[in-house]
C-alpha cells in the first residue's frame, strides 16, 4: 500500500478497502497528532481528537469527496481542535456560572449584603493570589478579555491563561465561602 498515491488510497477507501484506510492512518497519524499537540499540548486529548478524525473518515468513507487528502485531514483536525477548545471554554464558563450561583444562592439576600463589602472581599482575595493569576483573572472577568487576547498581551500560552483563571476561581470560591450558608 505504501506505493499508492493519496488519490488512489482515497478511491480505494471510498470502495470500503480497510487496507487503504490503514495506510492513510499510518501516513497521517503523526502529522495530525503534531498539529493537535501544538495547539493543545495534552497528549491524551490530542490522541482522542486524531482518533475522532479517522473515525469520522472511516464512517463517512462512501460519501466523502476528497480532492487532496493532506488538506482534508489537516482541516479536519483543526476543526476538531476548534470544537474542543470551544467546548472547553463553554465548560469553563459553565463552571464559573455554577460557582457564582453558589455564592449568590448561598448568601444573605442581596438587599442585606452591602455590595462594597463583597467587592472588598473579592479584591482582598485577589490580592492574596500570585500576581500573574490575579492579573489574568481581572483581565478575563473585569475587562472581558478573551483567553487568546490575554495570552497574546501577556506572552503566555492559552493553556496557561486558562490555568490561571481556573486557579483563581477555585481560590475565590474557597476564600469567599463566608458569604455562603448551608441550606
């Protein structure tokens, strides 16, 4: 199978030839993994995304019209990466929402809680965070900057920015627990 060109392998794949699929997998697995690892940096997640690309290719083998296999697979892995990052951002936003709801629902009703007191408590907690974590959190939550924007401005990776935000949220939840009560 190594002697076949990509276009021949695609034609054979369309006909359901599992050997053609195996050859495509062997040729492109490492390239797709490298692209994913460059963007995400987590081995297990990258492997899963690459597997998703190949699984989709096999499931759709009879219907896909591929002109350039290399480009098709590269675009496929980038779409997987984009969807993964988007889902992670959504999940993180959901976690933040849950944390904030716990704070809000666990507090004395807002009309009895002085806004300034809560605001000061948040600032005091942020002051106890490492400087970089506090800065990333402020930019994210108070300045509404995206992860990508913060990463570019502070010369950090997206993953590092996400780490600082997650760390800050956990720290705030722990340090603002006095504003919660058990129902």
